[in-house]
């Protein structure tokens, strides 16, 4: 199932990188729209150990959406940027949506935290794609873990466990 993405009228993104002070003010006042990517292969899920806030621990790949992007395109962009992996947008399917509030964030003042709404998209990787993964410096490590074990691992964030449980229920995504 593909996501519903509507564009009314002519739209061209005017997004540009904000300076740190402006972005900090934005984070204090909005909920950030994100797309997370759950990548699977042979009954396993890819987790990345993030090197920075808001969750410097095991998580899935992903991040902010850009204006005008649909979920699948954002997921493909994150896989390209974070893993050097080209996955066509049409291979992603909707898995879940979650509201996530973090007590800390990467941008100063870190203790102000942030709030995201993450749409999670899933894609099954081939063995060749799995072998080509090349994580960027946002991750200290990556690991392939059994989906059922991730769902039960109390050391992981509840959001990650819930995504694994969603996958386990949807055997077709494995």
C-alpha cells in the first residue's frame, strides 16, 4: 500500500538550512515530521546505534522530512544519506506512525528536547543490498537482529520494540 500524498496547486520547496539559533527556536515551537525506515532481511531487522541526540542508542534509520516529499521518497533519501544504499521509493510500505517526545535534542539548548511524529516505512533488502550497507557518522555501529528478539528486548526503547512487534505480526514484511 502506498501512502496518500496530495499536492494542491504549484508547489516548489523553498527549504534551506537554518542557522543553529533559528533552528533551536523552531524546535521549541513545532512538532517535527519524520520518516523512519525499518529495513529487514531474512527475518532480521537493521538497527543503528546512533551517535547523537535525541536518541543516542539503538534505533532505526530515518529523520526529518523535507517540504514536498512523500513518505516513500523521504525513506529512500534517508537510506541513501545514512547507509549509502539506493532503494527505490516504491519498495517502501507503510508500517506505523508514532508520536515521540524526547527530553534531549542534538541542537542547543539540548535540555529543551523535541517532539517528533514519525511515519515508519518498511522495506525488505536483498542479500546484496545488505552486504553493501555503509553507515554514515551518525551511527557508531549497526546490527542485524532477529525481529522477535528485538520485540522482546527490554534494553531497547519501547518504540523500537513496538516496531519489531508490528513487523512480527506482519510476516509479509519479513
